[in-house]
């Protein structure tokens, strides 16, 4: 009898959870189909970060079939950003206190606003980091971090609906 009661209780809880459940699924229907990338500003001392982020955003959005990159005049949504932090610091030392891995941290403030209404859809800070061995090229790591930032921007864009 006790097991039947537990089974029924479990079944009821599953039904409630199913109807009122939380999901991490990204909606397949995106409201803004035409997106433009505005100026990405680099406020760090590391040159070229704004160019790399712009390239990675373009590559990321071009691979999203429901989104079309357009110029500012045609856009429904305009994405802009400011890269405000770049850090490269030792992450791991070997037994002789030599650096064996570096860590790069890049932070930026990203904003998405509707072109016609000027309504801000999202305005968030994003910070990503990556550890890498000293033999690896720094630019390759920077590109990987920028890919992560582009993905995060898309996630923020998608989570608004």
C-alpha cells in the first residue's frame, strides 16, 4: 500500500512538473530576423580585440539560419558593445615556479536595441576566460574566447522571448 501511495504521489508530481516545468530550451522562433552589428569599442590596451569580436559575431550570426545580417538602415535589432577588460595572467606554475599556463579574461558590455523604437532589449556584461599552455598562440585563445562571447550574445538575444 505504501508503494502504491508513493507511486501515485510521484505520478502527480511529475504531471505538475510537466505542465509548469522549467526548460532551458532555446526558442526556435526568433522575433528579430534582421540584425545589424554596430560599432564595437575597445577600451583596453590590447589592440585588435574589437575587430576579432566583430568577425566572430559575423561568423556566428551567419551560421544561424533564422537570422540575417543586414546594414543599420534595414535592421530590426542593432547590437553594439564595449570591450572593457583584457587580462593575461599566470594560471599554473610548474614545480620550479615557471609559468606553464596562462589565463586570458575578456569582459565586455553588450547592448541590443530595436532600431525603430530605440527600446533596449538587453544590456548585459559578459566575461569569459580560458587557460592555455604557454606554447599555444595567444591570438588563437583570444579567438576562442570571442567565439564564446558571440555565443553568449546569441543566448541573451534568444532568451528575451
